[in-house]
C-alpha cells in the first residue's frame, strides 16, 4: 500500500495486522480520488473504520486541511500513527480517535461537527453501513457533504431524508457507494 498522489506520493503505508483488516486496493483508492478530485483541496475529512488510515492519508496528501481517523482497534490506531508520522503531517492536521465508530458518529452529530467528506470502510457483511446512514438520515443537522462507503454489495438506503446515493462503482467484489447531502 502506497500513497498514490500529492505531497506524500510513493510513501509506503504500514497495514494494520490481523484477519479482520482488508486494506482498500490501489485501484479502488485511485478511483475514489479521481472522482473526488475537485472536492479534496482544503476539505475536512473523516475516515471511519480507518484501518491503516489509507483513505484519510491520501486525502491529506492531496491537500485536505484536516483528517480525523476513527477505529476501535488498538492495532489500527498504532498503524495510523506510524503512517501519519511517515508522511510528515502535523498535529494540527490530524486527529486520531480510538472509539466505536457508531458511538463516535452519534457524538459528532450531538456536537454539531461537520465534515466535507466521510470515508467509511466497515467490515464486509456487517450492518454498519446502514447504521451510519440511519444516524445521518435521522438527524436534522448536516454532518457531511459527501460520504463514500466501501462495501461488498451495493447499498440501498431505505430512508433518504439527508443523504442521496448518486453513484455506485464496482470493482470485483468491492462496491464504492457515493452519497451526497440533499437536505436544505
């Protein structure tokens, strides 16, 4: 795993260890950032189920102003810290949080936090993606502009009060589900 573009281009990232970790492939990561290229510069990004931090780090490398990385695994947090250090991002650009992702998102909503882009790569075959969308859709507040969820299947959100799916891209057994904020 390497950073694809930007100021940290070519830096090899350490993957989190364990059978539960599935890093985003270079092809998939490249597709995400090709699609979002006009949205990254100066943005505030949230990387949920961050693993090694690859998506958030790629965003920072390409000019995001700040990245928040959330994962419950101690192993993942250590990998993120090492990768952030290798890439040379300053402490003002990065926040690393060891937390349950659902608990974190509920707190973020209650504290009126707003992110430009949320990346979420929950464990495949889990209900976490739908739970994230449920939390965002049930709030009256805007929590993000764009959300990208990596999953093993296309996500069809039942309640689209706040987030509307506008694109799906498939790579083998991986789906990229793109949502945008629609509430005025």
